[in-house]
């Protein structure tokens, strides 16, 4: 199946395919991949989530991956900015809904998960950022820590293509702000949307679960947790409330 080059959206070269295993796998097949390429698919047959989970990917929802340069010292800040771009894209579509970012970058709409982000490093400083957004349907998740929802279920009606355009332009805008004004103003915007900010949380890491109060993000983009032992900076993990 050949790639369909669609068009330029702002600075982005946008390709689309009908069906792929995963857009994160498919984008790697593009010759001489550089930053600024977007690959979307109508459906994925083996969509991947974080920590080896499957990402349910029937037609109707949005599945895309884009390439971007990220320096190692910027990684945690960029993880937050990608989540902020997604959360603000949803926020601008609805003034009524409650939008929250669950650290590091899951977006929740009215207490249910609406999207997921999977970052992978493919070459020195070149990353691919895979995003799934539940536009018209959401999987029934049983027994997990949260439920999923779709934009449509919350009366937000938008096509997958229109959402993609809005997201890419929002990300571009946020990256330009970051280059001009640094992380602090964007961090404030992120914290304003953060789930359980300054409240008790649990962080599940590779080896252990840490409990404490979610104090803030530091200037590197790490989560600052106030535990019984003192303040800890956390780079990776899953947040539970
Ligand atoms: C998560 O576990 O929350 C991350 C889910 C990421 C899903 C998206 S859909 C587009 C891209 N392709 C994939 O296989 N995964 C990401």
C-alpha cells in the first residue's frame, strides 16, 4: 500500500495511509525521515500504548505520529509541552468540559481518558511522537484505574482531520513560545490543568510505588513529590490518585 502525501499543514509534511500496524512503526519506513513529518492512518491493526499495552484503533478516531528533534536536556520539558498542546487543543473545542493532564501527558476529559501519547527515540535527538485521540469512540476498559471516553460522547463534534490540523498548529505555537519565553509560562499553563496538583498522588515506577504530595514541576520538567523523607524529583512513571 503506498503512502498518500496529502499536503503541508503549517511547517508539517503530512502523509496518510488507510491501514498500518502502528503509525509509530510506519513513520520509520519513510525514507530519510527528518523532523517535521506527520504520518496518520485511518486504522491501526497493532496500535501500541505505553508499557507494552495495546491501543485499540478502529476507524473513526485519530492516529498519527510526527517526528521532532529533542535534545536530551529538553526531553522532560518536551513531554509536558506535547501534553499541554493536546490538552489546549481539546480545551479550545469546549468551554464546558473539564480538561486535565495526568502527569506526564495523558489528557482526561470529564474524568475519562481521551488520548494517549507514545514517544520513541529513533536516532540521535530525533524522536517520534505517536498520538491517539478518541474522536468518535472509546474502548470499554474494565478493571483498570480509569475509563476512556471520546470527544463525540462529550458533544464535541470535530473530524479527525480538523483535530489533527488544530493540534499541529497548537504544538507549533507552543514550541515558538518555548523558544521565545522559556519553560516558566508554559509550566504555569501545564500546572493549571494538572490532575491532583498540590494534592496527594502515587507514582508507580519500574520498581516501586511512591506516595506524596504533588508539589510542582521543576524547571527541567520533572515532577516534584513531597514524601515523608523529603522532596523527590521524578522523571518517569505512572500517576495514580
Ligand atoms: C498510551 O498508552 O496512553 C499511549 C497511546 C499512544 C497511541 C498512539 S495511536 C498513534 C500512535 N501509534 C501507536 O501505535 N501508538 C500511538
